[in-house]
C-alpha cells in the first residue's frame, strides 16, 4: 500500500473509476431534544456518477484553498482517501 498526497492535476473523475463507495447503514446518530442518540435508520449509501463529480469538485476546491488530499493506493489503484 502506498500513501501519498494527491495533487490537483490528479483530481479527475477517472481517479475514482475503480473506487467503490457503497455501505449498508443500519444505525445513525441523531440529535434529539439537545442530546445525541443512536436510532435505527437503515439505508444503502451507493454513490452515483453525479456524486463522484461533486466529490471531485469539492476535493479540487480543498486543494486550491491550501488544503490537502491524501490517497491510499494499491498497485496504483485508489483504495481510500482523506481530505483536510
């Protein structure tokens, strides 16, 4: 696994071509009457092409505003990322 900074020029939708963003959610934190509680709220989070376009736009703005995007690559393929 290689961990490195992703530069602005790399932040294109093709970077996420093999990235699968899908998760099954069963419980969620909710703020109710001033307190945080965990409630059953099942759904499947499965990103669309539009979601990835929006993600790339947001990540590019992060870098342009002196933020950073880090990627985890396995064999040159993106497996995970974080932005600060």
